[in-house]
């Protein structure tokens, strides 16, 4: 990523996306689900990531760190004892055999094919903005 953008731009993008989550996206997917949905599920692929990089997920419902090298699990097992148990319970560190765990949380049609699901968005799911907030039936203008 650093070959095409800067760390500051990636952080700004993450902040913008999390700001878009509650309005108009949250209302759209809550309406479609027929109940209030206040958190999101985040999946981060740690292939090629080393221990010097860290991520801070906001609005965390569940966080799945997939393809985690053995060092991440080892460090996590030590560190999590000093952290608040509520967010700790939301974090799942998985190695390369993560598909069955993800499919318990995310329906196959919403999980990218590269992660064991069946979703194949045009241009790649990571670049897609598909969701009920694009459907006039569920969408409303942002405040």
C-alpha cells in the first residue's frame, strides 16, 4: 500500500469510512435487517504484516485477524490479560484455517471469495461500496 499512498491517507480513509458507517449506512442496513445494528464486523488479513504494525478498529462488533503469524497469537495471549475484557472478547486471532470461523459470523454471499465466501464484487470486494445504503429502498440522504 505504501507504494501507492501514504500512511496518513490510509488513516484518513479509515476515519472517513467509519464516519460514513452510522449515517447513512447504519440506518440502511438496520432497516433491511429489521432491527438496529450498531456495530460492524471487521476482517483484517495479516498476510505479510509484522508485529511493528498495529490497527485500532472503531465501532468494533467483531474483529477477525486472519493469516496471523504465530508471533501475533503469542503476543496477544500475554497482552490481553492487561486489557478490558469487553473488547478483548471481540477480537479473534486466526491463522490460515480461518474460513469456518468467518462463515459462522458472515453469510457466504457477503464474504469475499478470497476469504472462503462466494462474494465476487466487480473490481474486487475490497474496492466495492456495495450495500443496502446504495438501494433506494433502504437508503436515505446523509445528515
